[in-house]
């Protein structure tokens, strides 16, 4: 109880980061699911006027040092990532509150390219678990809260010489004509979770979901990742994604043939039957 009180309510707590790390460890326990529906007193200094502890916690997470100059709350990203395993948090993330047209998921999407490694890893875990558990994958691809642009951007490198002008127009605006200072995600764990999330969206979805993914340039980005990344596991996920996107009779990026398939090589059959819970990224 003390952990919840100080992480959330005391903007002068000097050990807030340590408490955030403790809460991240506690989030591995199923009993932490009750945090999703826990209610507490309003916090006057927060802009959200909600008694839900999770809503207050998300605002403090987004405020970071704007809330407490001695804390960044980065490790709370792991808390949200683990909570995304539960249907109740999935429903919370994708249900707009009465006070806003945007659902809480949108608070997390910018963090896929955050400078903080814990925030990027925690957000990648959240999106992976959300893609695994959400009952309607197509919802996650709707423009108002699409997970595709924030997933694709960190997969892109600034070297886009292998992408034609026609292909470039298919990419989300955030991924077009990237400046030289843009960096592709360097953490293999984060990259692996992001490509796995794309695979889950394609595999759990139907033809409509895969059509949206093709039209948003997922094939193009995955093709480039396969060319640029040497990690065998990541390359295998890329091959599985291509297999699914082209398996509907899709023709790569824009109906112009299977350009890129020679670079991808023989597409792997999807034969792995893994327990997704065993793939939760160990943090500590």
C-alpha cells in the first residue's frame, strides 16, 4: 500500500524511482491485477479527475520529472507492459473515458521511440501483450489509435535508399523521408517484441487486418528489417509476417508483384507453438 501511495501521490518523494522498480517487480504477480480497478482519493494536483489508481499512475508516468524533479518513473513502463496481459487492462486501454475521445492507449504510443530504454522496452511489451489479448485486432489498426506508425518507426533506419518513391508514399507519414539523425531501434529485445507484435496482428487478424497492414507499408518495412538485421530470431519473425501478408494473394507493397521476396528468401512455415506467457521479457 505504501508503494502505491508514494509513487502516485507524493511529488517530493526522493525514492520514487526505487518504488517504481519495486512495483515493476510486484507486477509479475497475478494479484497486481487489482490495481486496474482500484479506487482511491482524487489527487488535486493532477489534471485527471479520476479515482482510478491506474489512471492517476499513467498521468504521473507521462509527467515524469514534471511531477517529481527527482524521479522519471521510467520503470513503471514494465508495470503497464505486464498488466496488458489481463483482459481488464486491455479493455481499459482501448475504451475512451467519458472526458476524452481518445482511449488511454494513445498515451503510450509515443514511447516506442523514447530516449529511455525502459520506456521503449515496457511499451514494446505492452503492445505485444495487447496484440496477443485484444479480442478485435482491427481496432488496434484504426487511424485514431493505430499501433502501426509507432511500431514501424523504430523499425525503420535512416537509410531508405532501398525504398522506391512509390513505396515511400505507402508508409505512414512518420516513417517517410527520415532525417539522418533518426536511429533504428538498437535493442534486440525491443526489436524482437515489435516484429512479433506485427506478426500477432497479422496472424490473429483476418484478411481485412492484413490488407490494412499491407496498405500501411508493413511489408516494405519488414523487408528492409530483414535486409538490415542479422539477428536470426528477428529475421524469422520477418519471414513469418511476409508469409501471412502475401498468403492472402497480396502482392507485396502495392500490387506490383513480389518485389523483395528474393531478398527475404524462402518464407518460413509457421510451425512454432509457443506459450506466449513464457516469452515475457525478463526485466530484472
